[in-house]
């Protein structure tokens, strides 16, 4: 059973600070929403005055734990700060379980929350797209940011997204920020083909300032964890300490990424549906006749001319990730290829999955054209996941076989992880019925930060990560604060201020000038960042911590006393 049953929410109070909040004149208050008082959307949409204005545009809507809620229409967020949350569930209790209702005409509502011009915060919720009859096509999306949004912040922390057949979160609008932390995305699968069932996707017309995804688990997901459509600009992507366990297609559709840090993740069993020769030629999953891969980039064909960007403007770091494929999946693909050779090897054989295709590898190697692309410390290592999770591999293989053998999308098999004898994901299971706390001890301290690869909620003793606060108001100076406390044992707090976006590093050196710890490095948007720095593995003494961004360097002294 997942160790994060309670630890899933330990860092919630900190992670919810990982982004700006719009300021409203009216003081926030709390409205507790009763599960028996009607549909959830009716209660929230109806919280208005006689003129149609919000009773309190800064109100927090709280749901009760150990309760079940239903919705039959969309919650519309327009010009107010929408927050829906629940208490951190104690051991033996479960978060609010939220489901779509079956409408009078037998249909199911399409999406749960639509934001026109308002920030959205969701915390501590179990959000299922499956109605009570467990139909294959339930609700399609949890949160949709429509084109009217601009400069808006969306924060989702410590939530479970279960069985949303199209996409859990859809981004739109201009210059929005998304902070998605400590969440679980599971059973996201389109009933008829592997191309849908995404975690997060941005529409073609959108621009995004920041997409921040840390300490999340993606478990049995058909399609893309991140989908940045080709004409959409995302200025910065941080994908760090995420555990990815089984996907049918390539997990990251970020071919024209400009600034990205992809670090300390585990990718296990990705692109498992494989590619037939015709699919490679036609550009399924990738471009230019290239095999799809876990990490895949292309030139700035669409957004380069549109936003006056060159290849040298790109800063992308892919570091200290582990990747592997189940041996059973590799064996099945080999057996499939052997069995179809006599029928038509030119059309039916499947390419084995790859970590990085030749085009992408060539980009990382070409420092003349791409001087700021870096790929280091990425290893093919099997984490050793527990049997509770590995049981899903056989379901995945069966799904792929049905899809490939039938040669028609209509025959695709859902490979949900649901309790034995249960027809589908309704009702949701809590605690989560599987564990991804892997046994490979070498990976448990293999991160650039010395911590475990993947979602740290599976190793709760290593939580929390450094707390990052990213305000919309841009600082006016480059600064490094004095650490506090000082002297310290063994943790201290360091504040960093960046006046402009760019590649930075925060490092610790000993008195000999030797690098002993990399606290953080990579591209950062302008803003203030606060780090909880732990030196528990180091001896007492004087150390120097140094902040660098371009030509700017500040170094200060701190004293560790044990």
C-alpha cells in the first residue's frame, strides 16, 4: 500500500505557496459545502447575490472528508478567485470523492471546472471522471482554462485524477502559470485508441509562462503527460521528481520546448504500444520519420519565427533520470515481431521503445547550434517496483495485443487498475491500492539533489523539496539573502532573488573551494525563491553558498555546527 497515504498531503501547506495569488479587496472566508445539499456545481455557482455577483469573490469552498459529492454541470469561474479544498485526511480517513452524475437523458456532463478569467486552486481532492454506471466514456476533463484567461495562476496540489478519458487539465489563454504538485494521475485512458487520456495539455492558441510539475505520479496513462501543441509557446517547463509508470504513447509532447528542466524522474514502460513502419513514416507520435522516444525534441519550426526565437535561445537540461521497460513487454514485442514476419514484416512489426531518438540525440550533441542543451546522468535502470504495481503490466500487454491484432481502434481494451470484481474505477479506492516505492537503493539517492528519483511522496522521509515561491511582481535586483539560522544544524533557509529569467545555479563549496552540493540549477523565471538547505550528511565547519546567473555571482559564508 502506498506510503504516501498520509504523506501525499504532508507538503500541501508548502506546495500551495508555489505560485502567486491574485489580490482581492474582500477578505477570504470559508464556505463548507454539504454533500447532501445538492449537486456540487449548483451550490458553488449559486453562491451569488441578487445581482448575480459573487457573495465573496475570495471565498474558499471546503469539502468534507469521508464524503461523496456529485456534479451535473460545469462550475464557471469568471472574475473571482476559485479555491476548492478539503482538510488533510487523517489516517483511516479518505479525501472527498467527487464524481460526475448521470443526467436525466442518460448522458454524462463533459467537464467539471471552466475558468474564463479567474485563478483556480484545487487541493486534497479525489476527482474521478467515472459515473456510477462505470461506462467507458465518462467525463472528459477536470479543469479547462479557456481563451479568455490571461496572466492567471492555476494551482493543483495533493489531488487524485482518476479515469478522465480525454485530458485531466486543459490549458488555454495567454501567459498563464500552472503549478501541479503532489498529485496522482491514474487510469487516464481513451476507450477506443491510445492517443487520448492526457495529464496536461495546452491548446494551439495558448501561451504559457510556467508549467511546474513536481512530485507527481502518473500511473497507467494512455497518452501524453504533457502536450504542448505545436504552435503554442511555453516559456518554461519544470518536470522534476515525477514517477511515470506505464504509458501507451510517448509521455512528453514538448518538441519545441524553449526552456525546460527535466530532472530526477523515473520513466518506466513508456511508449509501450510501439510503432509500425507506416506509423513512423507518417509521423505518428513523432516527426520526420523518427522513432518516438521518451525524450524527443525538434527545431523551433512553428514558434521560432512567430516569437523571434533561435535555437541558441533554448535552455534545456535533461539530468539524472532513470528509464526502463518491463522485460515482459520487451519479450512480448519480440514475440509479436517474430510472429508477423511471415505475414507482412514491412507493415506489422513494432519498433521497440527508445529513450532518445537519433534526431534528438544529435541536437544535444551539436553545441554549435544548440549550445544550451544538456543531457547528463540519465541511465537505463530498473527501479524494482512492487508486485502490486507490476500486475498492471499484463493488462497493458493485453490492451496492446487487442489494439494491434484487431487493427481497429474500436477494439481497444481498457486496462484500468480497479479492485478485482469491480466493473470499473467507480467507486474510487482509497488508500491507493498499489505502491511505487521501488527497491533499487541506488536510485533512492541518485537525484541532482541527493534524493530519490521519482515522486518523493513514495519516500516521505525525503519530503519536502525546497519551497519555491514565484511571485508575478518581478524583483528589481539580483540578490542572495543571509542564511537563517546561522550557525545551523543541520538545516538552514536561503532566499534567492532573480531580477530576470535565465539559467541560474545555487551551489555549496567547502573551505578548499571544492563543490560539495548543488542546491538547484537550471532555467528560472524572474522571482524570489526560498530553499530549505539540508547539510545533514556533511561534517561541521565553514561552507560557502554561491548564487550565479550569467556574469552575476554572489557568495556568502555559513557555519554548520553539529
